C-alpha cells in the first residue's frame, strides 16, 4: 500500500488504517509477528489479535504456522481457565462484530456456562478476575470465606465453593454479553436460585437505588462505577426484569417491590411494571408494611402513597388464589379459615391490607372509593377478626370529618360486628364517629359476647357442683362424726353457691330482655341522632356496660 500511494516527488506517505480490528495495538503485534519479533499473547489481547489476523488474511495459504493458527491454539488454552475466559470475553466487546463472526463470543459463553453449571468441588475451576480480589455480596459467594478485609487472597482452588461463585465476575460484563451468558446457563440447567442471585447482585451493582443506605457497604471495594444515565439504567432494569426466573420464591418479595419502585422512578415501560406487579402479587403474603409504602410519582399526584399500585398487586394475588376464596366461602362464618396453627396466605394478606389501610387512611387526599376498593380487594372470609379493618376505618373517619352520614354508613358496612373482639366492641360502643346503626349492632353483639361468657361460667360452675357430690358421699362412709360435720359444712356451702347461681341466672334473664328490646329498637332506626340518649337510658347500656367492665 505504501508503494502504491507513494508520490512521485518522494515525499513520505502517511496511511490511516481505521478498519483494523483491535486498533493500533493489535496491528502492531501482527506487524511484529511478520518480522519474527517475539510477541506475548495473553487472555486480554488474544481476541483482538485474532480478529486483526483474520482481517489481514494471515492464513496458512501464505506460510505455515501463521498468526491465525497461533492465536486459535492459544485461545483454546485460554478457554480452559475461568479467569482467562472472563478476560477474553470482556475483550470481545471492543471487537464485537468480528468476534461474533469468528464465533469467539459463543465459544467463551459456552465455556463459562459449562464451568458455572458444573460442580466446583469436583472441577476446581480457578476463580480469578474480579471475584478473586473483591469481597462478595450476599450469601453464596465462594470467595467470601477466603477473602480477608485487606483484599489479599490465596491462590488455592475453591474446592468447597458454592454453586453461585461465578456471579461476581459475570456482573462486570456488558449487558448484551451478560444476558447471553445468563440464558446459556439456564439452558444448561443452572438452578433458578443461582440465576436469581446473579441477577440481584448485578442489579444492586448497577442500580444504586436498590440497596438503599447499605449500597456503599456492599459495593465491591476498589471499584468506582460511573453513574449511568437514566436511560441506560432504565434499559438495564427492563432487561434484568425479563431475565428473572418465573419460579415463585426464588426472589424475595422485598426485592421485587424495590425493583418496582425503581422502575417507577426510572419511568420503565408499562410491561416491565406489570411484570413486577404480577410477580409481587404471586407472593405478596411475604411483604411487610414498609415495602408496600411506595411513594406516588408523576405530575398529577393526589395521594402520598401509590394506592393504585397496591390495588393491582392485590388483584393479581386474588386471581391466583380464586380456589382458596371459593373454598373459604363455603365455610361457616362462625369458623375461621385461619383456625390452624399456621395462617394461610389469604389471612396473611388480609392482615397486611388492614395494616396498610390504617397507614394510608390518614391521608386527607385519599378518596372514599379508593379506600373501599382496596378494603374490598380481600374476601371478608380471610379475616378471622375485624379489629384491623375497624381500626383503619376509625382512622379514616377521624381524618375525613366532612363525610356525610350516608358515606359513613357505606364505609362501615365493611365491618362485621360478629367478628369484633370484646375490646373492639367496647371501643366502638363509645366511638362518636360511627353511625348510630353500627353502634346499636355493636352493643347488641357485645351483650351476646357477655351472655356467652356468663353461660360458659354457669356451665363450669354446674360441673364443679356435680363433681363435689361424690366426694361428700365418700366422706360419709369413713366416720359418722366427721360425716355429720362435713354434711353441715357442705349444706352451708351449697346454700351459698345456689344463691350465687340464682343471682347469675337472674342477670342472664335480664340480659335476654335487653337483647329482645334492642332487636325491637334496631327495626325502628331512622330517628335523629338526639334520640340516642333517650334510647341508651331506656336500655340501660351506659350503666350496664360500666358495671360489666368493672366486674371484669
């Protein structure tokens, strides 16, 4: 080329070779090889030199043992080492089109996938690169037990390494190569838990918002990661979400909700957000309250927290648990679906929704229809007690005093008075924010609770009375003198006991009369609020409730 372009006047000719793969360094090594100057190949430069040799047609047609053959042989040795293969694959990024055409990328990825899927305790692949000199993140890193705080490591093989020892090195690859490596590992049978661990590590490393305050503490020391642009982070997040294993439970619900929150901040695609919401809904019973408190974003923000997002998550959960809802609806209302020792996912979600409602109910901008929709998302059969939903409604009524009487009656329809505890009934009976109809129902069922308690006490006392009679007969057979004294004392005790029983039975009859009176008054509702004082004095609720509470 120099001889062709040399000018006739003898001036020096300057050539610009812009299309040489690997640039000036690769061309320099190829030129030295042509002049029998010794060159040193390593895992970092072998890929660019191989691509440059292909471009320069340095084949066996010109001379035996040409540069293409030399680099191919050396590349085969490189692929035998995990550390060198990682370096070679990283070098492919600078000459990616040429490396793809020569199948170097696929060879490196297949080699890495095979090593990562094999048993490291048997193969003892030499872990190197980033993983051998950096501390690991999370559980499952094979180098965490050998890497001291000062970063000095030993060179012995990780014979007791875990199956996910590879993900630290893999996270330093570019997104396209990292994605191809993950897909290759899944195709070769990598466990979903290990794939998820690698994706979580890579996401925390590239998306600073995922790790919260502990990001700096868990980042790989000695490596400064330049902050990527918002668009780059958005693309990375969407790719990571697509790669997440579909298996339930391999990724914690807390991390899924952090991904969802980050997706909202980065304005990820609707399909990405829907994917995360669907995955979260499949295991939302494992979430905590602070995980669901996702701030509302966007120009038209009404509420402090994104209630609509939680609503969609609950819809996905209910769609996946329709069989549980159908079977629980057949159960009698007096029985709880959580009567077993361990609560069902439906009951756990119902409890979580009640706590979430109590937290967001204080927001004055929360509309009534959104509160009702969120509270009704979980079936009423999932709540063994309605104390949680009652507390949330009480907070909402306190924060929204401008609600009309009909609106308050509408929201209080969510409460099942039969499923309120005695403490909740006592609180509700004195709650002036509740509608009159609900207060009457609460008082009615509170009296029923008391009646059941008294009836149970009478049943126990009768059992005790019957069990005392045989003991008295045995005492009569032992000694006549002792029997006479025992009989006298027994008669005195029985007389006192019968007096107490008769008094208690009279109280039960009085409670039955009051319950009958309340049933009649419930049908006559519709009177103004001022008639409540007359009605309460008529039934004696104020005096009775205080006396019963004092007796307790």
